[in-house]
C-alpha cells in the first residue's frame, strides 16, 4: 500500500511538472513572439537560448 502511494505521488509530480513546463513554454512563446520577435535574427537568437 505504501509503495503504491509513493509511486502514485511520483507519477502525479511528474505529470504536474511536465504540464507546468508546457504552460510556461506556451506563455513565453506568446509573449516573446509579440515583443522580441520583430526580425528573423531575433527569432533565431531566442530559439537558441
């Protein structure tokens, strides 16, 4: 039972972290596309980072 609960918590944490990262990436893309991505060069520089 305890092992099952620990595994369950780990899975939930991983799913939460992945979702969090995806949301942050989407928000960054939307914000940066509107502000920084004026020219093609800045787009390329931003994607390298």
